[in-house]
C-alpha cells in the first residue's frame, strides 16, 4: 500500500491488484530459509509472499483457498479426463508413467490411480497454454502418440497408448484452455482505457503509465499476452523461430539496435519477414512501434524517425487486428495533433494513407519497396511488352494487377476492346497470368526472392509483362490500332516459340514478311544475321525438300541427313556461330537462311503495314487462331498420342497432336462439366457423357485461369444479351 492513514486500508491506494477469480492455488512454499512463505499461483503469474508468522500464513492460505484449489469434490475439481500417460522430461532422457487427472483448474499427475494422496505434480493451465498434436505419419510409424503441452514455465511431452486416447486428451485439454479467462497485460488494459477516456484524461494516462511511451531500455516481457510454446507452422520451423515471447523480445531489441545503424534496411527486412511468417506477432510489433514513437524525449531525433520508418513499412505491408488498428489510428492522430510541422507528422500522414489501402500479401516488401517507404514515396515499376516496348509506372504498396491493366489499357486506347489484356510474370519463355487482385509490390518482392535463389530461366530476369490474355474478337480489330500491333507482336512471338502449327513453306513466308516489316526491301548483299529472330529453328526444322538450291557449287538434294561428312564441312564457312544454334545441323541453318532470303526478295516494294497485315492473314487462316496452346502429356489410354497440345480459346477446348493444324477433339464449354487439378501437375476435364480426360502438365494453374476467364466472358455476354 502506498499510504495507510487509519486502520482500514483504502483500496484506491493499492499499487497492484490480483483478481481472486483467477487464483488457481495457494500453498505453503516449504522453504527452510523462509518458514512463513507461501506461493499464490494465478493464470498469468506466480506470487511469492512472506507472512509475519505461521498463523498469518495459514490465515492467508485459508482465505485464498476457496478461490484456488478448494475441496476435491468442489467447483473446478471434478475430473474431466483421467488415465495413464507417459511423461517425458525436457531432455528426453527419462520417461515415467503417471496417472493424470484433468480438471477445470489444471492437470494433476499421480504415481498411482489413488487420487486421495497429494499429487506428484501439478500443471497449471491458462488461456495462453497450447496443446500440439503429433505428426500423424511419424506417430503411426513409431507407434508413439506423443503430444506437447506448452505452459508458462515449460513444455510437457505426454504420450498416450493410442491415437484415440491422444485425440481425446488433446481435445479435453484444449477445451479447458479455451474456457480459461483471458489474460490481460497492462498494455492491453490501457488500450481499452483509451476508448473510454475523455480528451483531458488521455495525456494523464500517458504521464502515469511509462509503459506506453518511448524507452531506451530493453523489454523484459512482451507488451501483449502471447501463446506459450514454439511456433509450430512449417514455415516457422524451417526458419528456426523460437517462442512468440522470444521473437517479440528479439524484435524489440532489433528496433533499438536499428536506431543507431547506418543502414537499417537489413534489420527492417528481418522484422517484416518475421511478421510475414508469424501473423500472430503483428499486433505485438505494432504496439512496440507505437510505444517507441509515442512521447519522444527529443522531437525528430534519428532514433525516433527510424522507428517511424519501420512503422511506415509495417502499415504498407500488414494490418493489425481491429482492436489495435483503432489504437494505431488513435496514435497517428495524437502525433499529428501534438507535433505539427515535424517530420513525425509527415510519417503519420503517410501511415494513415497506407492503412486505408493495405491488402493481404504473401511476401514481405522488397528492398526497393522498403526504400520507397523510408522516403514516403511511391514505388516505380517497369512493365514490358512484345516488340521491346516498356512503360514505367508509379505504384503504391497496395496497387493491384487489375489497376495496372486498367491504367495501361487507358494509355494505349484499348479500354473498350472486347479482347482481354492482363499482366503476366515473365522470365524467358515462361508467362504466368496474374489475377486482378494480386498486389504488384508482392510480385516484385517475389521476383527479388527468385533472383536471390537463382530461380529463373537461362539466367534471365523476372519481369512484369503486359499482353493479350483472352482473344474474344480476333476479326473486328482495326489494322491501324495499337491493339492490332499488340496482336501482331504476340502472334510473332507465338510463331517463334513453335506455338503456331504450320508447314515449312508457311513458316518461311512468315519469316520473310517479318524481315520486310522490320528491315524493308531486300538489298544486294543483305544477309540474315540470326535466323532464330524470325524463324522457329529449334521448334520446327525446315524440311530439305521444301528448300531451294544453294549456289555454292553443289545442289542440296534428297535429305540433308544423306549428305556425307565431307559435303557438310563445305557449309561450315557460312555457319552461324550463334551459341543458340548449338546442336542444330549447320546445313539446315544455311538452307533456312537461303529459303527465307529468296522469299524476302519477292516482297520487294511491299510497305511494312501490308507486310504486317499479310502476316496476320496467314495466322488467321488457321481455324484455331486465338487459341493458347499448352504442352500436355496424355497417358490415360491409347485414344490420343502421348504428347499433345491443349488449345484453349473463346469457343472450346481442343486437343492437337503437337505440330498439327487440325484438332483431334474439341469440347465446347457448354459440354464441359468440370475442370481443375485434383493433384499437382495433373489437369482433369470432365465432359458430357461422363468422359474424364487427365493430362500431365506444369501449367495447371495457367490453363484453369484461362478457361475460367473465357467462361466468365461467355456468362457476361449472355447476361447482357438477356437484359436487352
């Protein structure tokens, strides 16, 4: 007590309060050096008390007993579950069989089923305890159904004799934990007090509660009540995280260390990574940051601004729960009111705007995004497209792929097109369509991870790519429009990637038209430096019988494979040394160049616009134009070849033998009952007649996204027609 004016004590002068409703036990300590000491165990703490005499000690124990253990048959002592379990020591070296009794108060264990004797030990439970079931696969293999019980002071490994016993114990213990009253820390209580405090009371609360304000000292415990035990998620285990309490104190220490570092970015990255991996820790980190930016001893000091920078990164990445989101808004408004014109207010304004738009994400911010947040500015991203075009755009940490597509579509004037554009993750020949809700900053953070771990194709970088996704109208596109240009460049890329089934003569003509479009008329002595830029050399080799003669003193006849070694050596002098041609017959490369050159000469005087139009006319002549072709393997039966193309367009899904122009089968969307991936890398179609087709492919997500987009377009169009 702070003060004792008369015999009766005034509770308002108490320096602390213990709620008797949460007292679990009160027993004599039995300490020889302190004979009159006793221990009070509550759900959130243990109090060691010393009385003046043995009589006083007994009086205190008897007074508190009704709220703690009580009689065996009293409230809270009825057995909820009981039976034999094997208790393992923390080191795992000793295993003892004990008879356990679970009550509302906790878990007692005895050396025998006789519970009239004092227990060999007691395990107090509160709402922060956790009980973890074993890994079922490991348990079945070992035959040991061991579950873990995490309490405030230690963890217990308990083994049941069977799976059913283990499940029964885990469920019963969890129910007891769930029914325990919540533990409220001083910070949590003060946060609740702010909601009811008047304008004149808020600053008084800050003055008498230093736990709410900046401190240069380390924390001894987390600000919020955190679950006991190690974090059990797979991601957390792989990164070596400890308990929530340990991680909370580690983050606070990092915040204090970061205040004096020249480059705080690595520390900030570590904090954000932890918050990404451990969502249950985000409220705690927000409370720490609010504390370290509240009532600063020095206005706009480096230490304070560093904490504001971390808060800016947090508000741009993850939101706290609703209760602490209100607390965060309150803190930001208080900072604006108390420190007008300061740098702190600028950060408070940035954070206030950030929390209005922050979206869920899968990755912590990239280094570039963190730098942008530190400077309170937007992030710059580069979007690529076919033909070598690029566009720099400014984005926030919450900008979505749909917003970028809308912005780009407005810029190139295709917002009214029936065809659908989308943003893709692109690396080399890999293109992954993004859904509209995907956060661009999250994708850029993922690219940073890919680069760090060498996840790319041929050493190429991952990029944002803008291109056509759904071909809903391939005929009514003005040849002079930018949309026609996009379709032309995308068609050209499909040809080079071998995604257009065509004869050798057709591919040669397409290559000549592309050169005419890019270079113009053939001139004497002109050469084609890299044939792979216009012809799919690796994808579909030109047949020798379709090639013209090469005037090098001999004529190519029959098959190139029939030529002898000496004859092939004569072609070596004109071989393209591009390393991309490694493994390709040099004679065939030269033959392709000659064939393309001859076709190019025939296009003399053709304007580039006409060359583009004729190029597209050739592609549109294929009935499947507009289809996106996916490599799949069919192993279900012998109905279809092993290697197939799965073609997805606005009308149907078709199966092609790779390289063929005519489909083996086509399935209109109206006849497709279901589609999806029951297991990874296996795509399944169920069509009318209960026909089920399964294909092995690594593109299951891309196929499903495209089919879903086309079906949604069909439904939207039919609804529009019905409403007319």
